[in-house]
C-alpha cells in the first residue's frame, strides 16, 4: 500500500511540529542546492522558524542575489533612467579628460617656444621661471651622471694599475727563477775555446782570432784599424809587405 495523502494544515502538537519543520527544512535546502548544481541556476532560500531562528542558502551569495532581485523589482523605466545617468556621468568625465589633455598639449607647445601669441607678460614670466628651473634640474642631473662616470673610470683605472702591478711582480719572480743568457754564453766560451781553435787549424781556416795570434807571435804590432771583412784586410796587407821588401833591397 502507498503512502496516503497528508493533509496540509498547521500541526497542533508542538513536538511534532518541530520535528516536521526540521525534516522539511533540511529537505528544502537539499533540493535548492541540487537545483543550483543541476540546472546552473542562481538559487537563494531564507527560512525563519516560529522561534525566530534563521536558516538560509544561496548559490551565488545572498548580497549578490538580493541586488539582482532589487534591480528586477525596479522595472524597465527605472533601469533605463539609471543607465542614462551613468552614460551622462561617463560623457562628462570624458569631456573633462579631453579638456585636460588640450591644456597639457598647449602647455607643452609653450614650453617648446611655440604658440605664444595669446600669452600675457605674466604668463611669459611664469613660463620663463619654469624653463629656468627645468634647465637647472637638467644640469644638476647631467653633472651627477658625469661625476658617476668619472668615479667609475677612476675605479677602473685603479683596477688596471693593480693588475699591471701584479703582472709585473709575477714577471720579476719568473725572471728570478730562470738563469741569465749572458752567463750561459760566457760559460760556453770559457769551456770550449781550445776545441774551436783546433777545429779551425785542422781545416786550414784562419779566423780573425788565429790571425791576430799569429801576428803577435811574429812580432807584428800593427795597430791600424781596418773596416770590412777579414779577406779585405789580407788583400790590403799584401801590397804593404811587397813595398817593404823592395825598400829593403
């Protein structure tokens, strides 16, 4: 057997009435939530019990729903009036902005020295003062930037000098570890002069040292300075020896 119809009237028993209210309230709030989720609807439920207790549910926030509700109650004429007022306010703000832009453009042209026909003497003095202040500010900023660049250059120069000093010290330390080249050449001539002389004599080649040695052994003490190769020296010396022989004869 199915459930019979319940007569919709006030429940006289207070306990039964409270139990029914709690059950029906929970069911109503559940149904409202399901309706909002399933149908993507904006749902708001407000419940006050007979004792004054508030129970509410809103899918998009109660304030937002109330605001939307009030707009719908105002009607199309009131909404049109509100929109018209908003448009007038926007137009007024746009006009004010246009006037401000025009004034700024005019002031910029005057600062550039243009469109000065309708400017009074007092306005010209004010403009001159503004230009002077602006020029002084520009000069101060330029001087500050130049000083900063100069300081950076000085620091960079000090850094380069320190690097050069470090490299110089490293080079001096490296030279201190390596032997001298003059010492090596001198030691070679000290240890190998006899071998060099014998090799020249064995091949019948007379070098300048050997020639000088022979001349000293013969008693010649020619101190004449000759320029050129040793072969030219021998060629020049032969005629002299021939002239000496003829004189002796």
